[in-house]
C-alpha cells in the first residue's frame, strides 16, 4: 500500500506575503503613454542575421540609463531597461523620463535559451557610448543604433557581434515607421 503525503496550506488574510528572488529588468515600452510632461527616446535596432532559421545569441540587451548630472542631487538618478531581441524589433522605446540629458556606457547581452557565454556565464558586458536629450512630450531618436549580427558557417560554427553604431537615416526611418504603426497619442512631438 502506497503512502500518500498530504500538504496542507493555510492562508491568513492578515499576513503579508512576499516573494524573494530575481525581479525582472523593466522592458522598454511597446507604446507611448498619454502626454504627461515626461519625454521618450527611441533606440533603433538593426538585426543583421544571416540565417532566419537560427536565433540571435542575445535574447535581450539591458542597460542602466543614467541622468547626466549637473547638480549633486541629480547624481544617483538611473534606471535599468531591457530590449528583447527575439522578435527582431525595429526599436526599443524608453518612456517616462524627466527632461534632461541621459546616457549609458555599457550594456549586457543576455544569452538566448540554451546558450552560455565564456565558460557558463548567462551574459556578457560590452562598452557603449550612448547619449540622448529628453524634452517634455517629445520622442527623440538616440544618436546610436544597436546592431546585432550573427554568422554561421557550413560546419555549424557561429560567431556574433553586439554593438552600438552611429544611427543612420535608414535606421531612423525604420524606427519611425514602426513607432507610427503602434500609434502616437496626441500631445507628442517627434524629434527624429
């Protein structure tokens, strides 16, 4: 005769519960919010995969957007953002930023599923030099485009690059078209 273990769960409505673990990095926005005095920046994305059947090694990139400080009270203003690359987006959209100058100087390429980097790490850190200005109720394009490229040879070996390059007019127009397809609420202006 098998013994069956019974698990009893008792919940008390007056007890607060918390979950401990890794919280996700905020994803870049899909759409613009209603105009509220904050600004937004578009980071164009250019995926140069040579094989549509293979996935790009970076599932996403994340970076810490830092406000360029002018006074000591602005020193620690920063926030993490993440752009998912698996569906080859035309852009990443960062919203709800106070007007001012922003930058990020590095980004993490997070390994796609079933991949690891450099001896088992789940991400690699790469340098970047991305600056942008944020104006109220204005969507600004970043001065840099994220460019991801992967190459595969006949033996199945692969290599890839993940970097930021100066934005091109083609990158801007591709991002603008994709943003307009999502819809731009009234009250926003574009600085492309």
